[in-house]
């Protein structure tokens, strides 16, 4: 099934790199890009986005703030946050959102595993009954 992925990163080169990985492995998917969180928010209503891959270090809202806001608006989106900042507080914040953590430099194999998992239907969790739920 075809999916739409948004790649959010202030580096054009990084967006191109992620886009290339996605399209090499999922050629029937659609990839859109945003240079920052403001562009991400603006594109939410333009496309039916299924997956978001967000850089942590960006001007404006950082990747964690952008992911939290994105998941409030569209809780079914699968999110990965890419960062070279592997401090415990950053990684635990990413995991608390239910997002995937992907360290830089980004490895294609790790991205492929994330894309495969993100394309599967969500499994109900024990939190679903309480109104929570895995992302």
C-alpha cells in the first residue's frame, strides 16, 4: 500500500538523502519535504501524511516539539526523529512520544526497518483502552 512520508529537516542535503533512501526502498510511496516545523504544520492539511521523519535540531520548534504537536493533531502518524544528539534526555523524550530514534549519521538499513514497521497496521496495546496508545 502506498504511503505519504514527510521529511522535515532544515538541511536540503539531509532531506535529499532521506528522500533517496525512501524512494530506493519504497518507490511507490510519495515523499514531501518541509524545511522546518512551520512548513510541516502548513502541509498537514495539504496531504494525507502517514509517516513523518523529523530532524531534531531545527530553527523554531525542535524535532521533539514538532513531533509532539504533529501527534496531537494526527495521532495515527508514525514518527521517527533523526539526531546526532544522543543525550539520555533527548532519547527518552523521543521514546516518551512513541517515536523512533534514529542516530546520525543515518544508516539506510535502520531507515528501511523503520519504514517496514511504519507500513504495518498498528497493534492495539493495553493503553488503547485507557485512551492512550502506542504511536
